[in-house]
């Protein structure tokens, strides 16, 4: 419900409560004035100036005003619980009873004076007590309604509305003074009685009271009985005295509505008292079951609210001790690195002392959960010196079907654990095992999510390591593309200008995949940018790069690479190959693509000075229309559904067929053909292409 609506409803209720309260006071004053006027005329033998039915009408309006006052004061107050309603009835009864007793005290102090013997004065006192009595009856009626319709149903609401309408009919009948035959009067009273009996059977709210609340409710109902008895005695006694002196007296006993309302309040109060009284013995069992449910829920929710397994263990031990009414207990976890031990109402030293003694005496079925369970373990505990406990109950803690620990409970009384307690503890332990398993799965899921986020960051970092735009020249066109099999990979390409007429190019492939390959790829980038500026000889570059990487790469890791230096003034290419895939060179004059065959060992494979024996400088001239097609083994080793590799020949055929295209167009054709051959969108290995076409 919107906050504004709630506030408006609250303000409206408050205004209605004030209006009905003021209206009840005004109506009561009119009733007193009209009743005194009629009574005075009767005593003097005069014709009254006011109609004789007016006091009755004002009394009914007073009842209606009080009814609506408490309707908005109690019935519409959703914050009141069951005991709060009884407290409200008690509080109203206490206030009106104290007010009535104060009047009695005043009469006692006045003694046998002329004022106390005056009929009109006694009539006013009677009307005050009658109003106080009706206030208490209507307050109790409204509270009882809240209790009766607690579990609402269409049938119950309709039945209650018919009951209220019947009482309203009786109220109007009293006002009009219609003469009814004896059998009609009997039928009306019996109908109201049946309604009251059926409604009084609705005691579902009692089941929701705990042991303490039931005792409080019994006390409040007893006090309500006292208020009812006191007021009934007071008004009937006064009405008898005044009625003997005047025929015009407004007798409470002749007002059928008042009698029926009083009877209903007495009936429901009696039923409530008896039901609560008979439910007292079962309260402790109900609260125990409720506590079991709460503890079970705590264990179930601990995986979501707690930050570690230790909290789940603590909740398990505490819940088991409380639910089984154990005097002490401990929880031993075997799967922890430090062999965790948790205790409750017992020291770890004493718990270990009991456990070790039972194991030493080879008592089966106590802690080891063996099939040979000892029926009477009290005698074994009694033999352990300095131990006050005489009953023991243990249950295994299983996580993923494996024994992870054991829960042990102790009592000072022999045979203190029954089958019900054993079942409860077993349920708690099973749920704890599930909660811990879920906790670990949830932690693993969080860890996986963290890894995914870290990989996304690593992918962004790696993407930033690859150049967005390669160093170009008017003498050639260049295009490159790289795709990782995982979030990150180990393929690398780059270009850097050495002088006005020289550009250095590199393509490399780090062994392995994933984050380690990406890390080594970043190292390769640093080496390329630092050495390319000082070492223009391709073989010299490889030698110095091998020395630098030897100190970085772990054993078994290596990097294959090809390093080029293109001189556009002399139209010469110098390069050195370090175990990388052979260069595919397209010669425009021959109109044919072929692989350049030369030797070279991958960086990091040979970690001493003999590496120079495996690296050679290669040099050749290029012409307009020639092309360099550089790639990683992710392309040539990609497999189709039959396990056949894409291969070197297929790559060369593609270059021969599409050599008239731009490098970017050729690159896209190669990638599309690769995916079409493999039959899937994602290749199992990192793959990179870099195509240079001389113009």
C-alpha cells in the first residue's frame, strides 16, 4: 500500500475516532437529561414534556457511537496482536472499573444524607455505571470480533455480518418497544444464541500463542470476568432500587440488546479461557517444534547470510543442543586442515577426554557410528572418572557423501535421548551438510565469476597490446587480424618504424593458451619495442631476445617468431625465423605463392650461447605486386569434422586464387574459408594473419 494512502487513512481514522467519542458524550448527556426529565415528571405525577421513548433512543445511539469508536480504535488497528487485544480489553475494563469504584467511594463518604436517598441523584449514578458497563462490553465485543475472524473465510465473514445485523435488529426493537409474542421472543433469543455459540467455536488464534502468552491471556481473561461480574452486580442492584420507586426508570434488565451482548461476551470469554487452559500442556511441545523449524531455517539460510563454514558449524551445534535439550555437545570436523573442534557448554579438553576414553575402551556405536550400536552407553560414561554426563548421542556429518565430521551431544541424565531427538539431530546434521556443500558451490561460483571478470580485464589489456593501426608506408599495404581461442591468447603481431625507409615487423606465437600465454605475449611486446630500435639485424634481434626470454619463460615454454626489416628504398627484405611457421611469399612475376624454407629454433628452446647456430639472416629483393603472408599455426592446424587439418597447401591455393585483392580482402577470404572448412564459428587454437602487399 502506498505511504501516502497509509498516512491519509491514518488521519481519517483519527478524525472519525474523535467524532465518535464526542458524539457518544453528547448523546449520553441528552439521554441523561431526557431520562431525568421523564423520571421527574413521573415522580410528580405530571405529563412529561419529552416523549418517553427518547431515553431509549439515546441509549441506542450511545451504543452505536461507542461501537464505531472502537471499530476504528481497535478493529482497524493492524498493529495489534492477540495479546495486545486482550490488553486493550483489560485496560478499558480497568479504567471503567476504577471510575465506578471512585463513584462508590464518593457515595460511602456521603453516607446516609438526603442526597444519597434522592431518586434522581441515584438515577444519574446508575446511568454513569450503565454507560461504563456498555463501554466495556462494546470494547470486548470489538476485540472478540478480531479474534474470531482471524482466519478469514467467506462463510465466516457472512456469518458474522448476519450476527451483527441480528443484534442491530434487537437494538431497534428495544428502541421502538414493539410488543412480540412469547414464542417470537424465544425464537429471536435462540437465534442469537446459536450465532454466538457457532462464532465462539472459532479459537484458531489460541494455537499461535506461546506458553508465556497463554498465561498472560488467562490472567487478562480472569480480570475481564471480574469486571463483568462487578458491573452486572452494580447495575442490576441499582436498577432494582430505583425501579421500585418509579415506573419511568430505564432498566438495564429490560433492554434485550444489553443482555444478549453481555451473554455473548461471557460466552466467548469462557470458551477462550477453557481452550487456552487445556492447551497449556501442549505449549512446550509446540514451541519446541517451532524452535526446530526456526533452527532448521537458520541452517538452511546460513549459506546465504554467513561468510564462512565456521558460522554454519556454530549454528548447527547451537541448534542441535537447544532442540534436543542437551546439556553440552561438541562438533568435530575432520576435513579441516587443522582438524577443527567446536564446543558448547563443555571445554575442548573435557570433550577430547570423553572421546579418547570411549575410543580406548572400544565402545562401538557412540561416536564412530558403526553398525554395532551399544544400547546402553550410560555405564561406559559412568566408568570415566570426573565425567558427570550419562547420555550420549552422535551423528555423522556428510558432505558430498563423504564423512566430514561428527556431532556429539551429552546429557547428565541416563537414557536422556529418545528417538524423536535422534531424528531431529539427524535432520539438522543432514541439512548442515547440504548447506555447507551449497556454501562451497556458491563460493566456487563466485570464484568462477571473479575469474571471468579477470579474464575480461585481461582480454581488454591484451587487446590494447596489439596495435590498432599498423605502421604503414606508401610502398606497401598491410592488414592484420588475431583471434584467441580462450578469453586471452598468446599470438602477437606488431610493426614499428626504424627510419624513413625502414619498418620492422614481427609475428609470434607463444606456446600454450590462456592467461600464461597472454602474459608471455606481453613480455614479447616489450622485448620487440626495446630491441628493434637498437638491433636492426634480424638474427641479432633473435639472439638478444632469446637471452631476455630465457630468464622469463618457465621450462617447457617457448615462443616462435619471425622478425622482418623492410627497406622500401632498396626494396629489400631481411628476416630471421625462430621456429615459426614458414613464410608464404607470393611472387608477382611468377604468379605463384610458395613457402620460404629456412632454419630457425623457437625462442626459449635453447638456453645457452649455442642458440646462434640455429638462427640465420635471410635477405631477398621484392617487386611490385609481391606479397608476404604471415600466419600462426592456428590456421594451418585447424581441423574439420573428420579430423583433417586445413594445411599449408590449402592456404597457398587461396593466396594464388585471390592475389588480386587488397590485403584486407584477402585476409577476410582466408578467415571465412577457414571457418567454412572447420564447420564451426570458434577455432580450437589462437590464430593470426598479417598480409603485406608491395605497391
